[in-house]
């Protein structure tokens, strides 16, 4: 068995907290898992770029609120190497949008943290 299996589970579980927060429209669920200086960058509707402090992400999910029952997400751990990881989260039906999120993580002081969220909208329902 790979020594990193526990690390893969830890990274995947962190991404599950991200999905839970997005689904419930409650950033307090995922805030502890973001590095305090985390950033986000992405494209909305194939033309509007958004970037900045992760606080903008928190405000967006809190303002939009909970998703409908048709919201679904898939988590894929793309890579994990010692203290870095990349996770893809595919989301359908987030308030009419389909997102692909890449969560970039670092292990800081023995704890995994999301340091960057990069996203794109694939289409609007």
C-alpha cells in the first residue's frame, strides 16, 4: 500500500468540505481549510474574469445561498507530491452554472490548506 494513501484521503476530505460549503451556501464550513492569504481567479460566462482574495469567494457563496437538490459535484485528486496537491472539482447546477474548479493545496505546518482556487464556467443551464 502506498504511504501516501492517508494523504490522498486528507486532501479528498478537504475538497469534500469545499463541496459541502458550496452546496449549502455557507462559507464558514470551508474557511478553516483555506490559507488566510489564499487567492482565486476565474472566468465567468466566458468573458468576465474575477480575481483577488478568497474573501470574494466566501461572499459569493454566502450571498447566493444554498443550491437546489439538482446540484452535483465530482472530486478528482489529480496529483499529490509530498507537500503539494491539485484537486479538480466538477460542479453542475450551481445556481444555473457548471463549474470546473482547481483547488491547489499545500501542506503547511502539517495541515493541508487550499492556497488557490482557479475556476471556469463551462456553460450556463
